[in-house]
């Protein structure tokens, strides 16, 4: 069932291009993720939905893939692997995928992409890597620029709108003078995000107290230390340690009457007071699916395909946590919120649903059905819905996929892929900018 209903180093020409022409025997795709987050599940769902749209999997195979089962399909084999948020396991799942004959690695998260790159660089003919759900590919060493990268690597960057999110957080507390940041010192995304948040705060004359951690077990003491230092709020970057341990951070912060702000609207489901930032992982998954399908069709050369970026701003508010803190969510935030948690139940606003469906090419009929369906559904409890509700959700998803096959949407897909083409001029321009920045 689609996550939409719940709410994804060298110059390009250095290595020979690789691709699959349509008709080659059963290419194998390995989908490797760091852990079972809702965001990555949404992205994965979009990928397999797109493979169904472009007839790389059948409806029966699609149903198995929705259960994350490996398949040896009529046209393609797909392997699933999950590191369960353990870096040691990432090495294992990458090596296992290569040993099982993976022809392309679809990696989700910065850590998985980094380890996949380090592993494949030693190969005589590096296995292609298509990454997604990566927040800082250039800081993480995956590439130097969108078109200046290893020739066997491309993908899409998730760009948290830290500046815009910070302004949203200030709506809740315009008098904020001192805040804390918790980040993982072993995660490039966390390091980059913490630096951006601190720089924005300092530019506004705010005091910043940072706490670096290396594992989830450090979060309780780090949060308490910030509370003891007198911070008025805790702002978190995108990194997996903070995401996994958000309930711990939120619990300690709430005990100390401190709100927690996170750059993802869905973070309110894990205890954040306000979430504001990047949200549309299903759309990012469509992009990854389009790249993958085009590559399998022999229509996309990874070496000359630019790294794409996805961003956007959406707001979520947790009225339950606000009540526990003894504060009121600012009326401006309540009005702009696309996700709300109140009385233990979460909901999506009509505006949030419309934006999401529009980005996915939904027809008016699908929009009307989805709006009616979500009116009486708690988004955080989708898995527990009745059989009739699950059937309705599956019907909406099926109609959405059918809508994606319209000539208009297929033409948009083609235009999107064409926009990713790296030319010699683009490569030279980006390399010149990199050289100038070093001098």
C-alpha cells in the first residue's frame, strides 16, 4: 500500500558507460536501505510503483514487492536488504548484494551510499549505484558536483530547507535566544545539518549549544546536558541517529519543558513539537524509479546523468506535546500545518493531501477519493485499519498508478529524464567552479 496514504571521485567520462538494453536476461536490482523508516518505505513504494507503470514488474510481482519479498520476475529480479541501522550490517548487505550478482545497487541513505561507493571503486567494472534519501552527497564524498562524480554513480539529493524551517520554528518562539543542537558525529548528514542550523542561529544573534553523539545510547545524556545548560529549544538536523532516537530526545526534553523542532513534518509522530522541512519522499522515489526504469531500458547512461535534488517545505504540529509542555502552538503554525497530531490521532490537511497528489500526477477522481478516505483515518495507524479501509487504500493506489500511465504524465517523465543529461559544457563549468572554490 502506497506511503502516500500514510504520509526516498572523478569527472563523469572517466569510466565507460553501462546500461541494460531492453531484452537482456533478467537484470538484478538490489535495494539496500539503512533501516525501516517510514520515509524510506515511502520511497521504496514509489520505486516499485514506477517499475509497474513501466512494465518491469507484473501486478502479481508488484504485490510481492509491496511485502518486501525478493522476486525472480519475468523481466527483473529484485533483492531487498536492510541494515537495521547498523553500520557493520551495511558492509554485509552491500557485499551480499554483489555476491548475489546485483547488476545495479539502489541505495537509500548516506551511510549505505558511502559504503557502496567505497566497495565498488575497487571493482574492475564498478557496479552502478543509484542513490536516494541522501542529504549531503557532496559533503559525504559521493560526488563533487551534480555532473562531476564517479561515472557509475548518480541519484538524488534530499535538500532540507533549513533556512525556511528555522523561520517556521521562530514563529513558535519569536523570543528564542538560546537553543541546542544534537547531531551524530559519524554521519555526514548530521554534521552538515548541525553546521547549517548553528550558522543560521548565530547569524540571527542567537546562542547555540551543540552536542555530538555517536549512537542512540548517547541521546538521553546529551539531551539532559543541553537541558541543564538552559537551552530554550532543541533543533535537530536530518541524521539517522536523531531520527531513530527522536522519542528519547522528545521524552527527556518534555520532562524538562523544552520543545523539540525537527526538519521533517512527520517527526511529530515520534514526539517532536513542530516539524518543518522536506517531506515528499514518494515523489523522490518516483524520480529514482524513473532513472532505474530508463537505465534498464538502455535509455539512460549513468555516467552522463546528473545528480538531482528534491526539496520543499511542509509543517507538522504536535498539539499533544504542546499541551504537555504547557504551551500553545502559534496560530500561524496551526493554520499552515499539513500534518497535525491531537488527542493521539494524526491527520493530514486538505492542502497537504492536494500538494502531494498533484506532485504525483493524480487525477481529480483520485484526489476526491483520497480526501474522502483520509477524512476518517488516523494516518499513524494505517496498518491497523479494517479490511474495507485497506481495500479502499489499495484501490486509490491502483488508480494513481493508472493515472501515471497517461500520455501527459509519460511525457513529463521523459522531460524529467532529459533534464538530467550532463553535457560537456556543464561538466566543464562545474569543474571550473570547483577549481575556483579551492583557490
